């Protein structure tokens, strides 16, 4: 009897890891690179002008507390306004091998808004091979290369926009940790606002502190859990 119970437990564990995603026919795929950032700024896909179709809702933005959503017309907190990235745009683990999250991304190199709100299954190919994330594109970046996913991860570095987290959370001008790369240890995550600590810890717990791992990506239909947080979807 105990062996049967052990086998059932093993099957349940395997099934919990085996989550399937619907591939978008004709969608983008390829090999690419990942980096990390959290600059607190209003994401570019939160501007109605950057959304592909008029009936699509742009990505949610939030007030200074990171929780209350604002009108898409509110100017970014990195440019004199009061709109910031929402706290719930940080990554989380679904199970031991799968995480969900958001990213700034480019497929052509530089600012590329064509794929705003599309989702991609990212399979890491080095350092943490065997782990995957489903990532929604919520932002772009002038400093991004081709097939480049800059994962939104609190404490991951503010990059070229160093005023946003200072304006929102009174963080140091270069953000928490280094301006590029962010905090260096798990303990430093606890210097971030409490609402952002889980996403910072994701880097050390789920991603095992892998430094900009490579990956393969395929466009998939967005899980409803991701759409519920961003408020946006490119899927028909």
C-alpha cells in the first residue's frame, strides 16, 4: 500500500510540473539573451499609442504606492508624472521549474513596440537549463539588442533610467545595489520595499542567481494569470 501511495505522489508531482501552453501559429521564436532590470518607470506598452490595435487595453500603470491603477494618459514618474510600474509586474514561481513574469523586449534591436503584450515561453539553455518562464512583453528599451528579454525583477538594476525608483520609493539614485545588475545577495532583497521583496528573492531562489542566462523562446498565448496582472493581451 505504501508503495502505491508513493507512486501516486510521484505522478502528482510530475503532473504539477507538466503545464502546456498553446503556441501562436506564425509567432516569433528563436534563440536570445536575458538581462534583468527594475527602473520603476511607466512601461512603454502602457501608452495607448504603442498598442497595436485600438481595442486593446494598454498595460496597467500604478500610482506611487504601486497598487492603485491609473489612466493610461498619466505621465511617467520618470518624466515628471505620477505613473509607475505596478508592483505585481514582478515574477513569481508556478512550481520548481516554471515561473511567470514580465519583461522589456526587442526582436529587431532598440525600441520595438510591435510585440507589446505578447507572451513567450522562455526555456533557459545554460546555467539553469531545465527551468522555464512564460514572460509577457510590457516594455521596450533603446539599449536592447535583437532577441533580447530584459526581465522585470525588483533589485535587478535601474539601468539608464535611474530616477524612477528614487522618485517612487526614495531608493538611492542608482537604485538598490549597482545601477546595472542590482543587488548582489539574497539578504539585500530585504532592503527593498516589502511589496517588491518577493520578486527580488525570485532571482536567488528560482533563478539560482544565474547571471543573464541564455534561452530559447517561442510565442505562446498568455496565461490568464499574467493577463490578470498586466491588464493587456495581444492574443485574439
